[in-house]
C-alpha cells in the first residue's frame, strides 16, 4: 500500500490525484492507457471508493484522463504539441494532430491601447483597439486563454465579421488580409491567477506557459498582438525556424 499523509493539511483525494498526475507526466501511465480499477486504487492507497472517485474526477476536470462508460478511466490521449512558426494557425495545428478545435469568446470590446499594446501594434498610445478574450479548446479541454488586440480603425465591426467566418484567418481575409506571418513570439512561464486556473480547469499550483505574439500582413504592418496562457501539463511548444 502506498503511503499518503493522513495527518497533513492536504485532502487524501488531492494527494492521490497528484500522485497519479505525476505518473502520467513521467509516462508511467502512458497516453491511452487504462488506469487501475477503483478497487485496485482503493487497495493501493488504502482509501474508500468515494475518495478514489474524487481523485479521478479531479484528474478528469484537469483534462488528464477521460472516463468511458462501462470501460473505465483512460489517460487522455496526449499533450498538445503546438508548433510555433511563421504561419502558426490554431485550427490547423489541432486538426493535424487529430484534435477537434473549439472555443468560446468571453470578451469583445473597444479599448484604448496601453503603452505595451500600442508598442507592439505600432500605434499611438490611446488609439482605439479591439480587445477579444477567449478560451480555446482541444476535444473540449481548455488549452489556451488568450487576449488579442486589433487596430479598430482597420477592422471595423470585427465582431460581426468573426461571426460570419469559421476562423480568424477567414475573418481577416474579408478585410483584404489574405495572408499574414508571425513577426515575433515570446515565451515564459509563471503560476496562474485564480481566474486563469478556474477557466483552464487546472490547479493553482500548476504552472502556465505564457506567449506574447505579433502577426503582420504582407507589408510587415502588425495586425494583431496577443497574450495567451497555456496549461503547462497539457502543452508543449515546437518552434519551427524554417
């Protein structure tokens, strides 16, 4: 029987979840592999069925496992290997890996460009920009929470254009931006805020990967600046320099 701390401040189900999450991260439990049955986990940790189910439910909420009726619980089929290149496209990246892309728009508003946003978009501070915040998913699991900024004068009524097209690329094409390239991508890591952890369905103790990117049209003029956070346990970045 595996030892867990029964007198500490952490709930037993949480400790069990973290042990199983570590097994998944280490590859001890591989993508697609079936987890031990509830009785086997009860015996391994010396806990009751309710505690095991709490632990498994927590892992499923985090997107690390999936429960299949009548079959058991399986390790989610893999971490998103996200390619960063001159022509990075979210939908294309996911579809090529067999994931179903999705998402939800949380905010659409016109705001005054801050010094940072204005600098990346080559605008004067205070210039009106479109701010869109959304959460993107892979097979229904949140993988990105992003804030994007577009010059409002160049893309009037962008919210309406976006509703008429299935992708951002198609919406931009309706304004004559038929192609665009990545000018720069910055990557760092930090811990999530409480809101980020809630939206991304991950623990506050698990790090995020942070990206800041600028896309430009064929003339080199920036068209969008984005800041996104990605769950580190669900995402790896592959930088394509070609």
